[in-house]
């Protein structure tokens, strides 16, 4: 099973540099230069913020269906 990402999508953002721990945002793009483009509320206004993929964790708010665990693995 492969999870599909819907963009735009509501996410929680974790980034050590900006000391963000689960800040809500909306992922609007993943650009070719290695950045997430995320809309965040900053000082009561929405701004597009570029987060380096290598330094940022993005958790999608929409959970994926459970993966079945009752299968056998051939070795």
C-alpha cells in the first residue's frame, strides 16, 4: 500500500531551527529545490514559508487507513 499525499493538505510542522513543535500549517507544494512550501499563520497573517526538507518533519493531519497485519512473509 502506498499512501498518496493530497496537496494542499493540513499538516503539523516540526523544525528545530525555528523551534516549531507541531505548528499547524497547510502544505501547498514540494519544490524542486528541496523545500516544503507551507502556509503558516505568523502574527495573525498567513505567510508562505520555505522549509528545507532535510531539516523539517511534516505530519499530515489526515490519518491513513490501518495496514493489515494478518499476512505471511516468504523468506
